[in-house]
C-alpha cells in the first residue's frame, strides 16, 4: 500500500505484470525504470479476447516466463481496442522492435443462411 500511495504522490506511472500461468504475479513499480537498468523485452505477443480487446504479453531478458501487462493498481489486464495502438505501445514505450505475435481467443460462429448454407461469421 505504501508503494501505491508513494507513486500517487510522485505522479509516477506504475506497470503491473503477471506470469502467464496466473500463479505468480510480479509488480514492477515502473517498467520503464526496469528497462533503463538493462533489462530488455525479448518477445512480445498480442492476444485478442472474445470482446475484441487486445492485451500485451512480454518476455523480459532478466526474468523467466511470459508476463501480461496489467493496469495500474488493478489486477486486470491493460486492454487496447485498437491493435495499432498496442503495437505502438510496444515499440515506443517498451523499445521493442522485433516480431510481435498476434493471436485471438475469439471463435467464429457458424451462421446458417436462408438457403441452408453455413457461413462462418
């Protein structure tokens, strides 16, 4: 709690990341500071959920595992409606210019047309 209050007073931005398995959460007070200390993003992945929101997953050079970028002070993912904005965040905020994997959790729904044909929407 003290770190949150201190960050609010300082006006600093916090980044939270969570391991992909969901069991181990790692809170980074300021991801930019971690990157300035020599850690680098080694891999980035964007995942689209069923509601068409994108989340950022990162691998860092100084830690094992894949981490989801979470909202400030909330254990919920930071989401983007625009995949372009998410890519810009990875490039500009995290300094990563390598390949970015895109995946989706959305599933196509089969729609039956009036003539009986099935169309995947």
